[in-house]
C-alpha cells in the first residue's frame, strides 16, 4: 500500500536564498562577473553572480548565454550611459526584491529596467508611478472640489437666508399638513382667500 505524496514547501526559503546571495555579493564571494558602468565620466565596478543577473534580466541572460569562454572564471560586462547610483539600486532590487529610491528616480529606474529587460523591476516601477499619478489626481480633485465649494458659499450667502425667510413667511400664512394643520383647516383657509 503506497502512501499519498505530501508537499514540503518553505515560505522562508526564497527570502533566505535572496538574503544569502546578497551577502555573498556584498562580500565579493563566488562572484563570477564584474559589471562596469559609466555615465558622464563617472565609473564604477560591481561584482555579481551571473546566475542571479541572468535569472532577473533578459539582457544579461542573452549576454551570458552568448559569451565565448575566456581565460579566467570571471567575465566583464560594460554598460555605458548607466548611472552608478541607478545600477547599484538595480542590483539591490534583483538581489533583494526591494529597493528604496527617491520619487524623482522612479522614472530612471523604469528606464534601466527596460534597458536591461528586467520585467519585475519594470512592473514594480510602473505600478509605483501609477499610484503616484493616482495620488496626484486625487489631490487635484480634492483641491478643485474645495475651490468649487468655496466659490459656491461665497456666491450664495445672501440668497440662502432670504429663501429661508421667504419660506417662513409662507409657512406662517399657509399652514401645511404635517405642521399642525388639518386638511379641514387648509380647506377653510383656501375658501377664505376666494
């Protein structure tokens, strides 16, 4: 008699794997690629792991799968027109699935994600830009509504009390049902007016 299969699944394993890969990268252990970036004369080198870059970026996957074996175990990739801070943020994102950047850098992060064909970062930036736009639109709508209500209250303060005063004078001259007058009393008042 065979027992049925059971699923052994770790919820923490993907996070632990990313954290460990990040620590290895930061310490320079087992890194098999150096990515050199340069933008307007500012240049920096980043040690990384081909497997992580290839798994998160179609650009790097194409580069590594098409590269010819070289003399050493470590290869180099050169990226022009990529800012050092942006590539550092890109690496942090692909190794940790999160990165904190200033709001004005979100567009640049989206551009680097598209350049390096990193779908996860691209989607994350797009969603954040969408949230930021919705927030701005909501603020504009609230501002517009508050301006409209201020205009309406400024334009109509004298007409509202007048309408109430007119209504009170009408109410006192003609009794209405539900305010203490009976239908018979209304009929008698209307006969008097005739």
